[in-house]
């Protein structure tokens, strides 16, 4: 099983360069980074885990800049976002960032797509909360138009792009794309339409949800063997990994602490038993 890691990298944690080098030297498969542009102080949206929102949410590094540093000092380490808040980004500029990172890293990038949880953060970006999923769906289509081999136009309800020259291209066409979020028919329809698979946070409840996703996937005409399921931000145990293997899962992303170098390296030493 491929074992990657994720971490809230901030201005107070281990650096992207140091972490990327340690991951590759130790044999970990990849580095995935989350994003928040900002966290409004006046917020009614509850923390995803309940209680006070952890300090690191308001201090995250930009994932594309940090992953660019990681790419520059490694050769094999996979790079991913877990997740990119597509609704909060200009899709033309985002398509360029993604293509550039994938091109410069030799095709090592995976785009993790998310819809967001923080209504106040999204509102500052002009996002209408109730339509954010359709906005993301359209922006993914617009970006695929820019990544196409030939100049391709796209026109949708929320935006458009003229047929354009847009280089570099991601290696092999549109980059590998995984969609994050809780199990449900809307999420699964998005995955089946424009993604390579699902990135369930924590990996709970997969025994029930994986067969449902497979049904939606195959009904959409997608090849059964092409579906990828990558549990994300997992706290590992031998039993948990064995269960994932039984479900046919071959890759997962372990959660590292948002800490300085000594604590993060201790966590990597502990996780080495699963490699």
C-alpha cells in the first residue's frame, strides 16, 4: 500500500523543503497539503471537528507555492492538494498553476477538489454557498477546456473562456483528480462525472459507502477498475490498514501534526512501521 502524508504547513511548522526531503528519503509516497486563504474572526460556521478551530487553520501556507518548493528538492515524491478550494479561486489562473506544477514536477501532481466548509471564508470570495458545488463543477469543466490539446472554448452559467492557447499542459492531459467530502449522491455524481476517485476524510464508514460509489461510478459508464479511493488524514493502526486492503484500497494519506521539525520527524519514525 502506498503511504503518503498530509500536514497543515504554516509559518510555525517544519518547512516544505525539509519535510519533502525527509519523506522521500524515508520512502513515503507523497505529500498532500490543505488550503485556507484566511479565517474570518467573526464566524458562525462551526469547526469541522467541533470545539475551537485549531490555530493552524488561519496560518496555512499556500499549497501550490509550498508544493513547488517540495517538487524542486525531490524526484519521486508525489504531490497533492487535500484539498483545493476550487470555488474560491479564479479557474483560469488555477488551471495555469496546476499545469505548471504538474509540468515542472514531471507529472507528480494530484488535484484534490473540495467544496469547503467555512461559509464566511467563501463569502469573502463572492461564493454563493448554496450553489458552490455547481460552481466547482463548472470550473472543473472550464479548466479541462484549457488543458485540452487544442484550443477549446467553454461557456457556463458561472463563467466562460474563449478558445485559447494555454501552456504548459499537465503531463498526460488533465491531472489526476480526487474529490473530497462526505458520502452522498451529489458527491458521488461529481466523482463519476469529472474525477478519478474519492478522497474520504478519515476513512470511516467505507464498508457501506464504497459499494454505493461503485454503483454510481459504473452507472456513469466508468470502468470499474479505474475508480480510486484514497482515505485522507488517517490516524493509522494495523487493523485499519488491513480493513482498507480488504476493500481494495491501495493508497492512503496519513495525518502529521502541525508542528516543528522534531515532533514531525518523530511522527514519521512512528509511521515508518506501515511502509
